[in-house]
């Protein structure tokens, strides 16, 4: 946990020092290769042609406990329209993530980034951080945190992206 917090603080400080923002809307989402819960490789490029809700999370993240049931609902409601939910865990100990998943099961793909490399590439500023990626692989929306009162807005953005609106 300390390593991930340090990673987030370093990224925030670097962004503040350079005036740079996190990976933002309109930018190509960087590809990555990570191990899934079943130890098979997960490549973002394999999702091209689908809308991806990419979520970075950690076992110690309180809002993540609320976001997982919501992401399960998203996957169920919008999978037929081309939505994929992909959650990237950033815990340095996979056992911490597995304990979280035992309590908060995921009906979507979970990948593990125990070195924090993918989180660094995406310039993740905190937990959870989500990236809505369109069918062409471009970031449409970046969202930090999770609150129940934001679900409707996020779902509206997902619907627009699934419909191809706002390109």
C-alpha cells in the first residue's frame, strides 16, 4: 500500500511540477499486457472494437468496495452493446487483491499490476481511477474516485460512447 501511495504522490507531484495532466480525453489509450486472475494474459489491444471501462483499484480502497457491484451491473446491462469492464489491481501483494475479490466478486476481467507499471503509464492519481475508452482505443473520459451520486453521469457517458456519440 505504501508503494502505491508513494507512486500516486510522485505522479501527482510530477504532474504539478510540469503542469502535465493525467492521460486525458482524445489520447490513445496505451496498450498493456498483464496477468488475469486465471493467469492468462490481458492485452488492452484485444478489446479494440469494444467500449472499455478501465478501472484501477486497490484492496485498501474504500470506494472500490462500492464500485465493484456497480461495475458488475454495468457489465451485465451493457455487454450486449459492446461494453467490456476491465479492472486493474495495483496491490503489491496479490493475496490482498484475492481477499478483496473473495468479499467483492467481479463478473468482469481483473488483471494484476503489482509493479505499478501500467498505473504509471496511465498516470493514475488515486484509487479508484477509471478511463472510458471508445471502440477506436481513444480515452473518452477520465474519472477519479467513485461515489453513488456520480453513477448516473458515468452511465450516461458510457451510453454515449456505446452509441458512438461525441466523437
